[in-house]
C-alpha cells in the first residue's frame, strides 16, 4: 500500500496551453508530441480555430495540452472569436508553452501575445520552432533577444516537423508540472468528439487542396454520422459552407474534380481515425457573410 501511495505522490499532471502567432507550428508540435494527429495543419495561417485538447501519457506524468488558434490583430467577427479562444486558454492552466517561428518572426502578433503573458502568474516555457531553417549564429542572437523579453522558465530550440529536441521540451514541461494523479484514462488521446475531428479533417483537406485560391471563409458541419454497423462501415454526410458562389465554384472545381479529391483525401484520414471503412458524402453550400454573422458563428461552433 505504501508503494502505491508513494507512486501516486510522485506522479505529476496538469494543463499546458500552447500559444503563439498564426502559423508558427503549434498544431504540428502537438501532433509530434502525442505521436498522433489530433489537430489539423496546413501552411495557411489561422488553420486552427478551436481549442483542441490532447493528452500525453508519460510513465510518471500526464500532460494535457490545449492547442489554441494563432494570436493576431483581429477585426472580423470570426477572427475576434479565434483570438479570444486563444487568450482565454491562458487563464486556467498550470503551464504556458509559447511557440515562436525563428525563421519568420511576427512582431505585431508576438507583441499582442506577450502583453497578455506579462499579466500571467503561470510559468512560461518558450519553444523556438523551425531551427532547421536558420543558422546557429543567428539562433544564439535570437535566444538572447527572447531572454531579455520575458522571464521564461526555459527556452528550448526545436524543429516540430523534424522532431528535433521535442523530447527535451517534453522533459522540461514534465519537470514543471504540479504533483497530482492522472486526470484522464491511459487510453485517452483527446476529449474532442469524433464528429468534430471528422469536420476538422475535411476542412484541412479543403485548405490544402485549394492553395491560395480559397480564403478562410469555409466552415464544415457534419450533418449525419451513422455507425449502426461500425465494424463494416460508417456513413458520413458533411457540408462545406462558403460565403460566395465564386468560392463554391473553387471548392467544387471543374466537373466536380476538386470536391471529389477533397472527399477522397479526407476519407483516408477519417478511416485511419475511426479504424473502419467510411462512406463520405460532401455538399457545398453558400451562406453569405457567415464569418461576420454572430448566429452563424455560434451554429458553426465558434
């Protein structure tokens, strides 16, 4: 009994908010740390719109990550809500993991973030991401600059895409976690429902396959999710919502080719997620100016 009590007493657990400017690699880092894909990624900024929770199980610790949208100057209703979601995540965590892209700094967004960090009492660890894209001499100067900006517990240079020093970063965060029992079962990876992850996968494929043609005026709703015979097949109907007929034409593509490719790519990832065959049917609907409509934002989950 005493051995069990000692093990429980030595265990650590807590919440970590991953924050930073848009497109610094927060979602890529989360997926790398978990070894699984729970947060969508693309080269377009502001891909993440919601706070995604991912759970990392270690022999003596459980780290619960909140992947937040990119912090940036916002004016449109959608973007204002995106930034609010990111900043709210800072209030109820045990540790803040700030991520910066050393290859492409974003001074305006970083200044906005660090004004908020200055108000926090939580410890902050800084991950300097994409170190594979800068030379070592420049990196040393960047580290020195950040050291003078904030009292970080640690600054860890990493490459999320390559996995460089990600284990070291996890070790730093584990040491800073408070003592406490596991908060989620050992087989838990995320608290996000499957329907939500399915919608995010579809949105990711739309982002990736439309290049720079499609702005951020696309949302996805999963209209039906039938798993009556899940071992054989799950049937999913989903709608991509855009703001203008021209955007609808971009997503559908010539003779429906683009929408077909989005569906094929999304289906492969969804089948990996669900562990079964998937029949996926996609629709495209125009809802004028939904990203500026408060009621539409609520309906789409923002």
